[in-house]
């Protein structure tokens, strides 16, 4: 039967106390150098690697960051997660991913459990406008950074986002400048602050062109392809169909485009389409979508840097960083004749 290699074993072989081994694991200076060297040699020979959780319990610091997203199936989050994870890993931190519930009320219970794990920091990329969400976060004992989240009652946290209202304005203005006047919009979820801001940008552009919004042209979606397909069937087809549409998320846009093409409606000859996110597939030759672009690399790097600064004790006033989006004009839009 093989011996269990743990702190007790290392202490026994090295001829020291368990607390001395713990101090070495914590990189404490209160250990003689010759003792430290002996303990490290014993660990190496025994191939002993303390678990991150065990080290965290010993040091009071887990060196793990939790990232909360609202729907991991959305490629927008995949891009953001990739950058944040790489940035954290380069700085010695591990990231764990949590996909929040789509059912109202369940998030509170799950978030409370998440806080109990004792992460070094939490990054929230879920833009739900739920006050109970903010109330629970007040009890967190670790730093929190918000991504793409603009909520007044959570103003006490650092936040990094793009200007979603400007993004909506850019999308609608592009279509208006091409002569379109009947412009539909598929928003994201009604409880999403980013969705609301994009909608406000759309309305602002219509107002500048003295166009009264048509309520029948606007719907809320769930940021997936199915809601895009449904929107295309219910709003973009028929005798009073719009000539253009702004879709508040590229994944929904793919659903819109798929449904239109299946029904023989040409893009952009019959209808112009603008999306939002500029996820990688949007720039490919077979989709070539005009869309509002996020600076993923910059957002992800800023988020990772900020949460680590907070973990390391930076106590300067919280900051709200808002980055400027850009419009990538491709072949899914054309001038209205």
C-alpha cells in the first residue's frame, strides 16, 4: 500500500513541524533558508504538489477568479472568456466559469453559493438588471469587476464596457444614411441593461431623422438563433415588411439571416441587416455581416488587470471605463432604392 503524500508526510521526512511546512507553502520569510531548502527538496523527491484549494486554505488566498456569464453558448462570451482566461493565466491565476440561470430568481440562490467558495475575485459579464443580484454582491468578501454592465445600483464596482448606446446609434444611423426609413429592431432580453442601451441608441438615431418609431417593428429576443428566426417570421415578412433591420446580437442575426434565406428573401437586395458583436463568423465570406464591433482584446485585458489590481490591495476609487465601438460595414447592407 502506497504512502499518502501530504503535509504530514513532508514534515515527518524533513524533520520539521507541520506548521513549518505550511509556512514554506505560504512563502513566509519566517523560515530559515536551510530549513526551507530541505523541505523543498523533500517535496521534489516525493513529487508533492499541494492542491490549489489546500494552498488557498493555508494562505487565505485561493488565486482563483470566478467569471459569471449569462449564456456560454453565445460566441460573444466565448471570445471574451478566451481573452480574460489567457490574461489571468499569464499572471498566475486560474479562472472558473459559471453560467447563470435563465430562470428569474434562481440566480440569487446560485450566486450566494458561488460566494461561499472563497474566490480571490469575481468578474460578472451578466447584464441582468436584478436588484437582488446587487444586494447579494454587497456581502462578497472579494473584489468584483463588472463587464459590459451598466447598472446604477451597482455603481460601487469597477466596470469595463463599450458604449452600447453609441453602438445602437451607429447601427441605425448606417441604415438611415442608406435611405432606409422602415427599420426594425430585435433587442436582447428586456431585463438586460446592454439591450436597453442599444435600443436607446436606435431610438436616438430615428429621432435625429425625424422618424416616428413603429412599435410593431420592435421585439425582445433571447440572444439565440431561435429568437432571430422567430423575429424574421413575425416581423420581417409580409406586406408591410421593413426594408432593414438592426439585430442586437450576432447570434440572433444568424437566426434572422437563416430564416430569410430559407424563405427566398435576399440579403441585402430585399432587406439590409446590421448585427451587434462582430463575433469571428460574422467576418467570414459566407456571412459577411455588417455589425457593431467590440474591442474584445482590450476589454478582456483591462478586466483581468483590474481584478488582479483589486486582489492585490489597490483601493483607489472605483472606475467606469467605457470603450468606443466601431461599425464594420460589410455586404449585408445596401442603399435603399
